[in-house]
């Protein structure tokens, strides 16, 4: 292969493979260098170097460059250095543990879901890579912006739409204007649209803020305050181009005259072509016979008429039945038409050039305006998503101040309370009541919506069949069966709604150990907490009931799933250890760490010991520790850490022993116990095998399970007593309210009776006085 031949000039080989239009450096290539003729058109000449679009398929070219040890001219040098990097096998920078965690928790999917609520393409692009702030203050600013947008949407009549979907085009247009390039009519219209939207946006926010007295809209008001009014500039753009990007000529005499001349010549040319067709063939010409081919007006003739018109055959259709002829007599007029068109193009160019010169002084302000619109769109998208999901605004608690100001006022018994309403909210650094995994909730909502739409469609189709005068019985039966299937699908989806969990972490807790059966919801619970932390940090509302309390975590780290790697010769256990090592190297006393099946994948005793040591190290608040660690495990030894260190807490996923299936309810304060032997017995495994398994289990583990069972029973009894006490208290309050009402009614009745007596006595006295006066008058008269 002819790869590099210094004796040949580059121009011969570059001509077909590199485009150097308007490039000041293209002359530098004409100096005795030959790039392989095998290079495809996917190599572009740009900014003085070759931009390689598909480098991996051209290793031979790079190898040849290295073997020759040639120093290429400057414009092509970047290509060789890039290829050298490929040959040396250089790899990308290793992904951090925090970045890997975003993928494990499926954070990009959440961002993509939020992006669907954005109106602008730049807004969608920005949301797909939502920036996680570096400070608690920045996250609180984002949350206040989201709250302001939610308040504006819900209070003042619907979500505000930015109405500028092609913001990336506008951004590119502004860059062209900044460089002095002339823009198209559509690009100029887009700039005017941005200015109009900015005015509408500012007016909307200003009017809402004048009505609002709570100050909730202040974040949005601060955002749009730099927006100005550009009535004159908008008028200039509207005078130059219409809404479709067509350059107007009403106020531009040069363009108007050029278009009049173009239309006049074209009309004359069409008339001439029709007359030629009528004269030569005897056929009355129509607009279908006069066509434009490559900018020249000509006649579309069938093959039998080709010899009747003298001229040039410009083109024919694939079958050869139609030919496009330019008669000799119209060639000069076609040339004049093209000259007139060129004058029109030049005049339009002059109008757009003048428009660009008028826009250029405002380019910085317009760029700022565009950025504000996109930022507003991002805020609105967060608000729309939060409202659509029925989420709650989180409160970011300051853990350090909590620990300094508050004294612990709950004993061990308080840890056994599962009724979260019985404990004051300020005792928790994490409070997520009825929390849902956002992706599972969204998936269920969309699936249920689609199923209900399908059901409604089938109901309409069945009603249409019944309304017909004549209907096939088998068609009705088939549709009724289909309707039953659709109803069952909707019912199944409604029954399979994601289960909410209560995640309640006390302020002294640093490590939570979750136990429970496989597929019981442990991993989903951890992912729900991790995503809630990320959502709160990014300014999104959290899917949980009010109130929501959560610390601000500097980073979230997770070791979830199978880390086995055949390429790196890693077992599952080794893969987990390497990731945990990286997590501890990055985590701090303000991090959230999520560990799935800690200590698994190896011999149980050593795995449990390693897990205990790891969790104790993560309970520290310095580098390598965490603010909160949540770990799932099946090791019973890890459950006992709580009883020797008050920084540890236990929780378990509830298991229904009667139905032999998990309930997906998270119980706090006690560890879960193994249900394997119970399941074996309930499923009918021979009693002898189950008894042997109990005996082989060992006294210590049996005692531990008995302790757990006793604790669970104590907890259930305590809950029963609490529920009974709450019921009695409720009944007592109800009786007290009834007693107060009866007492009030009795007092009112007594008062009314007293007033009635007084009234009757007064009436009787008045009558008696009147009678006495009458008797006295009669006696005087006698």
C-alpha cells in the first residue's frame, strides 16, 4: 500500500480526501507530503489539522508514520500524535467510585426522565447531566428555585412554557453573529423569538411576584431580573424577515427591484417555452410541461417528441420516457434569469448582513438572555417532574449542629417503635416516610396509564359492535374476552404497585444494617435512599410523604451487584473488595455509603469478621469513614454490632411466615432472623430433616435466633400495647369531646330555661300591674 511517499506532492492525494474551504492553513500542506490514498472522506480539514472521525480503522496508517520516524508539517501533526496515542494503547482516565455509583443507582435514567419535561433542547441536554452541587448552600438554592417554580405553576394557572425549542440552533446562530458571519432568515427569526420569549418570561414572573406576598418567587425574580426589553431590535428583525425566514422587500428597494426583475424574466421565459411547445408539437403547454432543472427552465417532453424540439437534453427520467429539453432559443433568457436570481441573492445577503450588524452590538445581552431562558427551563422541568411524581420538598438538615444542640432523649425502648408518628421528627437525620423508588414508581405509573388507555379503547370498540344493527356473534365474544384480559391486566398492575418503605435514621446513628430474605426489597430500599439523596442534592423533590428530612451528602458511594470480571481475573469477592477500597479512598465524614451483601462471597466466618471491621471503620467521621452507611447482610454477627456500639442500628425486611413471602415492609430497631428452616417446614420437607438441621445449627446460633425471636415478640407486644393505648386514648378523647358537648348543651338549656322563667315572671307581673291599675281607675270613677 502506498502510504507515505515524500517525493510526491500532497495536493495530488489530498484533493479528494481533505476539504480546505476558507482555511488559511491549506497552503501549508503543499510541501512534499503524501497521505495514504486509502484515507476516506471522513477525515476533514479543519483548523489547520486533520480531524480523525474513525481512527481505530486506520492503524496501518499510524504504524507507517511511526516506522518512518517522519516529522510532519504542523497542520497535520495532531493527526500523527493522536494515532500514536492509539498505537500505544493509552486508556481513558479511570472512573471514580462516585461516578460509578451514579451508574449503579441508575441516576442517568432519572435525569432522562426529568429532561422529558424540558421545553428547550439545550435544557434537555443540561438536565441529562444534572450537575450535583459541591455545597449544601448551592443545593438549597436549587431547591428554593424548584419550590418557586412549583408555587408559580400551581398558584398562577399551569406550567409556564419557554416556547423556544431550538435553543441549540440559536446558540450556534449567536456564535456565527459574534464572528461576523451572515445568518439565514430562519436563524434571524430564531433570534427574534428569543427576545420575544424573554419579554414574555419577565412579564409573567414580574406579574406573579407582584401578586405574591409570601416571597416564594424571589429566586425566579432574581433569575429573570437581568432580562431587558428589545422592542426596537425585534422590530428591526420583523421588518427584515417574516416568520418563515423569508427576507422581506417592503423596506429594501434594491431587493424589491431585483425580485421584480426576476419575476418579469421568469414570466417571459415561461411564456416563450409554452409558445415553443405549442408551435413545435401542437400541444397546449401547462405548468407541468415547464419545469426547473438545475436552475434552468426547460420542457418536459415524452420520448416521441424529442426530435421535434431543437435544444439540449439536460436530463431524463430513469425509464427514459421523459426528457427535459432546454430549447436553443431560450438559453440566453435562462442565462438572464440566473443573473437576476444572483442579484436577488446578493440583495438578500445585503439585507441579512445589515441585520447582523444591527444585532451584533447586543450579542452579549442576547447570549445572557438565552442562558437565562435555558436555566428557567431547567428549573421548570425540575418543578414539573416533582409535581407529576407527587414528590415532597426535602429539608436538608445540618447534622453537625443537631449533634451539638440536641441531647439524646430516647432510650432503647424508643428504637422498637415502628409507629413513626409516636416519635418527634427532630430525632431523625433521615426521615423518608412512604418512600418510593422513582424509576419503579414512574414505570408503574406509565404502565398503568397505558393499560387503562387500552381498556378504554376496547370498551369503545365493544360498544361500537353492540350499536351495529347486524353484528357477528363471534366478533362480540372475541372482543368481550379481550376486554376481560384488559381489565385483568389493569387490576394486576394496580395490585403490583411499588411498595413504600419508611427510612428513619436517628441522629446518633452512623451505620444501619439491614437483614431479610432474598428478593425482600433490601437492595431497592438502599437504592431508594441513594436516589433520594442525589435528588435532594440536585434540587429535585423526593418521593416520600411530608415532612422529608435528609442530610446533605458530599458524595454517594455504592457497592451493589456482582463485581465479577473475567477480563481482569476477578472473582465476585475480589471485585467487591476493590470497589470498597476505592470507596474508602474517596469517602469522607459527609458521605453516604451503600453496601450490598457486605462480607459475602467468601467463607462465612472470615466474611463476617471482615464485614464487622469494615462497618466499624465506616462509622468514623474522618476520611475513609462516612456520615451514614447502609449495609445489607446475611451474617448474624453483624446484627450484634448495635448492642455494643450506639452508632449502629438494625433494620429488617418483614417476612410473612404464614404466606411464606416477604411483605416489603422495613422494620426498624431489631435484626431479622433466618427463615430457611421455617420455610422448609411449611413447604412440607420431612420433619426428620428439619429437626436434624436444627440440631446441626448449633446452640449459639439457635440461642441468637431465639433472642431475635424474643425481641421481635417483645416488639410486637409493645406495638400492640402502643396501639391499644392509642385506641383507648382516642376513645377517651372522643368521650371527653362528647362530655364537653353535653355539658355545653346542658348549660345552654339551663340558661334558656332560666331566661324562660324570667320572661314568664315578667309577663305575669306586667299583667298583674295592668289589672291593678284597671281596678284602681274603676274604683276612682265610682
